């Protein structure tokens, strides 16, 4: 039995690896890469079979943020070329979200730039969520609105919100290197408020921001300790006009190791391949499906992902099935037929952009 078999066996029993084992996954040699993927796949298959959950982002408010998150092109003073607009109207949000649902998304993620919502913002987004849920009662709604004040999570839950996303992003020790306008503890507190209100906690990380392997392991264990239902893993797109411009430090192989480490630390969480997957994993994206069980469909907040039809084709070609699809888990159709039938020939957000998910 290899050390990776032992790590996978523990994960199958929902036990985390030791810190040294998690570090060893990140430091594993290229010759071991397929063994790492295979071990992570054992865990993924145990808890999620071959299903892939599709999520769809709607950028309900873009740019003009007073915070200074170094990775974000919507930050204060950003010179990045992003769309800037205040809250979309309810019918605009619903129309955009329903395009993702038509493509197979089981969850829509309503994301607003900014430090956090005002109570008036909560009124507005609650009305939107209620309107969407009346028309799409089976579709999950995740809100991602920044730091929450007292009572706001409860109001979102009362409006029918399923989940709340607020990422820890990086380790507590590295946090001051990526943001100076709020603290790591603020982020943890918002995840805890969402949980207390009965919202499904969604919290993840961004890799590639100058962190060490120890930071990555720290944030993975910190995420395990807040017990999120879903863990988005973003890979930094170092956009021009941000402090992390030109900061390229990831390879496709490293991205796979990071995803596997997160899978071992949070074995039964929905691990979601999020921003930066196309640009960093490139042709290795299908291998990542053996580790993660969830992706964003189509575009991100202000950056383009690959076309939704390409996502569906990739899932089918790799032998996986879309969660909740009428024909899952049996053999998928030819990708073109499937994309046409779902109506998702090409889900695209307006404006080519430059950003990672905000409030990531
Ligand atoms: S991540 Fe969110 S809070 Fe930070 S600068 Fe971007 S929009 Fe503002």
C-alpha cells in the first residue's frame, strides 16, 4: 500500500490527512501525478460518483468597490478594464440566471461587488431571490454579497436563499499580503453568520497569490474547520491593473495537486473548480473532473470562461454526467446534440472582462 492509498483510505472515512501528508501531495513528483489523481478520484467517486454539478454566476453589481483585495480587478483604484454598474433589476437577474438554468445549472450564484450589503441592498436582492425562486423552485440560489452585518443572513434565508458564499481565500498568515481593508477574521465571521442562519456555507480559496505550500495547507484545514458544504478553488488570473498583475506561478500539474490536496482535506465537500481553470489547467481540465465534482458553467463575473457547450462536451467526453440532467447517469448524447437540446449553445456574459469571482 502506498502513502497515497493511505491518504485516500482516510478520506474515505472522512478523516483528514496529516499536515505532512497534505504537504507531500503538493510536493509530489510529476511521476506520481497520475497516482495523486487516481487517489483523489477514489474519494470523489465514493461521495459523488461521476456526477458534475453545474453552477452559474450572475454578476448583479460590478466594479466600484471600496475594498483593496489585491487579486480583484473591481478593487478600489483598479485600472483594469471591467464593467461597472450598480444593481441589476430583478427581471435582468432572472433572465440571466435562467439562461444558466437552461444550460443545466443546478445552482445560480448571485454575486455583488462591494465590502458588504446595506440593509436596503438586502431588501433588493431578497425581492430578486423570491422572484427567481417562484419561477425556479428547484434551483439553488447562492448569494455572494461580501461581509454580512447582524441579521442579514437571516433575512437572506427567509427570502429562500440556499447558500452563502464567502471565501477565506488564503491562510490567516498570508491574508495581510492580499488585502488591507478587512481582515481574515472578518471573513471567518461571515461564514459563521451564514451557517448560524441556516444557509449552506460555501467557502474556498484562491491559489497563485504568492502563498507557500504551508499557506495552502493552512487554508485547506481552516476551511475544513468551518465545515463548508462547498469549496470553490480559484486559480489567480493576474490581471493588468491589479497589484498581482503578471504574477504567474501556477502550472497545470500544480493546479491538479492543489485540487487533490483540498479533496483529501475536505473529502465529502462539493469541491468546485472555479475561476482560472481554463487558463491554468488548459488541456488538463478533464483530469480535474476526476478530483472535483462541481464547476462553473460558461463565464465568470467579468472574465470569459470557455463556452458552455465546450464545458458540456468536456464532461461527456471524460465520461462524467451532469448532476440532475434527465439522462444522467447513463451514457451521454453526442455533445452537440446535448448542447442544442439544453439550449446552451453558448452562454456568454456581456463584455469580455478581466476578473475573478468577486468577493471570492
Ligand atoms: S473581492 Fe469583493 S470585496 Fe474584494 S475588492 Fe473585489 S469586489 Fe471588493
